[in-house]
């Protein structure tokens, strides 16, 4: 039996009173790599915010990593976010501390206590993204691509069931985008489920996968044709 990490049924997504997306039905199975595409303003970010609890689900039903989005309480959100790793376009690293301390901050904030276990976990995730030797550096000492690798490492800290990547290559040049994409592909091959919003059609053609499109208040699957 396939295990669904994410399932939305007849969902409507609102920003305040405005309807952004309507009649959203989608499933993401464990281990899938799924793209989410669509023009700016088409609802990609609103959909992702609903998935990690930033926007409440008012209409329809949905589950994500065994959490019911319809009945999700404020106090449940930190637990939901331990099971979801989020990668942002603009890295969101804390500039006043080293990479190791950035990652340590997240572990402490999510309930880790044992210093040696935290250190091991930090080393492990940095190794996964090829940044094992960079932990002592500050974010400004790293290139954009390196910072995004750190952001991916941060998303892996709590061994999440799902990684949501919101335009992870949006601020990167094409070559660096491919390098970051390779890291995400490796993580997916190791069994992690990834949902990635992107504008980068070149990447989708290079690494084809299931693709969902936001357009005209709807979300639907599109078949990518090889060019």
C-alpha cells in the first residue's frame, strides 16, 4: 500500500478574505519528488503556507505527515514543523552566528538537549550537503549556493518526513542551481519526500518529475514534454 505523506481534498485556500485556490485535490506519496509551478501570484506560496501551518485550512480536508490540517491547533504547529523541513528562497540564516551555531539554534528550538547528539547531528547533515568543513564560517563568508546547501542541511536536522522547498534556486545562477538540485535529488534518492516550488523550467526538463501547476485558482497535474 502506498503511503500518502500529503493529501488535500476539495480544499479552498484563502489569504484573509480573498480566495486564492479552490477545489484543490492532490496527493503526494512517500518518496516522491513533486514540483509545484505557476506564475507569481498564482497561489504557490499560499498553498505551501497552508501545508506548514502558516495559513489555516478553512474549507475542505487535508492531512500532512499524519497531522490533520483542518483541526490543527496553534500548539501543534511546532510538532508539525519537526516532521517537515522547509527550505526558503532567501536562505533565512542568522547572520550574527556561525553555521554550526545556526544549526544548533534550530535543534535547541525543537527540543534537543544532549550537546554531543546535537553536534553529531549537525556534522551528519552538513556532510549530506557537502559542507562538512564550513561549520565554523559565518553566512556572509559563503556563496549563495553554499548558503542554500546550509539551508537544506537545516531542513534535514529533525529527519523530516517531507521537505518543502520554496523556490530554492530562485536567487541562484544556473550552474549553482544545478548543484543545489543535485543535492535535493540525492536526498530524494535516499528516501525523503520533496515538494519543490519553482519557476525554473530548465531544471524541470533536466530532472523531470511529477509536476503540479497553480493556475486560475486551481491546482492540476501537468505532463512535462521533453523538448
